[in-house]
C-alpha cells in the first residue's frame, strides 16, 4: 500500500514545477534534468520577492518566502534579510502571551510564563483568519497568533538562528504549556501542540525533554483510527513529520490508514493546500517505508 501511494505521489509531483515538487523529487531521487534550472529560478524569484514592499510589510508573507528559500537550499545571504526581519518581531506588541488575567495566569498562558513569541500582527490588527501552509485555518485570534508564531519559530530555527535569546525563550515557554495540552481542552486547543512540535523538532538537544513530553501527550490522545479528537489531521502530520523521537514511528503507523484513505488517484490528498499536503504525505510515507526495510 505504501509503494502504491508513493507511485501516485511520484506522478503527482512529476507534473508540477513548484518548490514542493522540487523538494519531493529531491527526497525520492527522481529529479529531472531541468530541476537544477528550476531551483535557480525559484530561488531568484523568492529572493527578489523577499525585498519587495508587499512581502517586507507582511510577517506572514515573509515567513512563507524564507521557508521556501530554506527548502530550496538557498545560501545565508539570501536568507539573512528575511530571518533578521522575523527576529525583530519577537516579544513585540501583540505577541501571544502578552499581558495577564487571572484565568490566563491559572493556565500559564500569560507573560509571567511565556516569552519570545513573534508579534505576527499589531494589537490593533487581526491576525485571524490565518492559514498555515498545511491548510489548517485558525479563525480565533489567540490561536492564530500562537500558530503563526510557532511557524516563524520553526523557520528561524531551520535558518540557524537558535542562539537568539528570544528564540530560546520561545522554546522554553512550551514547557509551561505541557500540563494544558495533557488536559486536551479548548483553552489551548490541541492543534497548537502540533504547531509546537514542528518547532521543537528543529530545536537542539537542550529542548528534547519538552519535545518528548509533547510527543507522549499526542501519542496518548491518538484515537484507534489514527486521528486525534478536534485536531486537523494534516496539521498533526505536519507537526510530526520531522520529529525524531523513538515514539514517532508508532504514532505515524497508526495514522497511516487514514493517510492512505485520504489519497486520491492523482496522488493528491484533496484540493486544500494540495502541494503542501502531498509533500507532508510523502515525508510520512518515506519515513515509514524506510523503517520497514
């Protein structure tokens, strides 16, 4: 079944000239002769857009372009403007966790426990609705700010900026939220645990205990059909895709039937974020296939 799903994905990505298709063909060793020039074209386009006013004035567009450049293996000079711009947002007005109320303090989601989050939008502007690359849309303001900040954290970590004090504070903050995710309530919706996992997967060894705590929580809450209650399936898989913890393969094995059931004959997983969800599916399938050799 995995082999068939991979064949379908090869066909899906073989017909496309997107960044995700280039990454997919690189992962599978099925690169085309034209892929080198495609990569150069995509890098030039992304680097040019990074300094354009439309992207420079938008934190969400900035993180999307920086992520694209990282995926394409762009050099430090291409990444630096975007990474510097994102890091200027840490701890700014409008960041998740700013301020405190009695209710938030009791749940440890206030400034006494959290810090380093990215100010994805000014306090007077709405960040929601916010769509992540995997297709998950957050319509609640606090959730949107948390999820977008985790995405930015993951990207700056992948860009090599772990030494920044605000980045480290952001990572440290997740430990204060473990008990909240253990309760699996809507005060801090479970989807956000997977957003944190995506960032923690890119963090150094120092934050492995926090990552392990969150991995064990999502393993304990996984349903028999491989899904999670009140969690977007592909958001969960996106968070787990790069997690190297020993428990992860078993979690992904339980999720495999649901992934295979969602795949269409053309290799995609539907019309929502088709390229990104196909790449998520490919990463999961390749990982599980490697574990069976």
